[in-house]
C-alpha cells in the first residue's frame, strides 16, 4: 500500500480542498452542464450512441468516486477541527474554573485581612483608652501611679507586638500554602 510522506499528504489535502470547493461552485455546474451537452451533441454528429454512453458513464462513475472521497476527506477534516475546538473549549472552561477558585481564595484572604484589621482596631481602641486613662491618672496621681500605668501600656504594646507578629506569620503561612496549592493544581 502506498503511503505518502507528510509533504505529499499535505499537498493532496490542499488539492482535495481546492477540488471540493470548485466542485461545489456555480462554475462547476456550468462546466458539467456544457460537458454533458457536448457528449450528447456527439451523438447528433454521428458518434456511436453505445460508445458515447460508455465513455460518459465511465467518466461520471469515476467522478462520483472521487467526489465521495473528497467529501469524506472534508468531513474528516471538519470532524478533527470540531474535536480540536471542543478540546480548546474544555481547556478554557478549566481555566475559568481555576480563575474562579483563585477569586474565591482572594475573597477569603480579603475577609481574613478585614478580620485582622478589626482586631487591630479593637487593640488600638484599647490603647487609646489606656492613653486616656493615663492622662486622667497623671493629673490625679503621683509619679508612682504614672509608672504603673506606663508599665501597663508597655505590657499591652508587647502583647500587640506579639499579636501583630503572629498575624504576619499566619499571613505568610497562608500565602505559602496557597502558592503550594496553586503549584500543585497547575501541575
């Protein structure tokens, strides 16, 4: 069985596409009509009816065979193109799903950050209250009381510093975990 190489196969496919487009055209209809009229005109001009019909039937049969092959090649090519498009659509859908997951994760991160901000705001409010207490106590109490209040503030600030460090560490761990999860999902 003869198997054409890639270059020959591409040329055959290109020629088949050209032939298929031409056969489906108005020009092809006119040429075929004229050819049939010429064959029948041969009979009028004295050619043997049997011989004309034999040649015409043979030509029409061969043309029908090639038309069927060209049509099947076109159907196969279109089917392959449709399958490629379907795969592309599936890939796009998967990408959209991944993007949606990323958006959901970002939304969760934003909510987590908002919660952290709310907690920090509570801490800031507590500090503000402590500062106000200190100001009130400074006017009313002696230097010793002032030292005790300053120690409370320092303790609160230390707690805040520890909480902020923990929040940063949690945020870093979440980012690292998301990056790892994203790398796994892309693999």
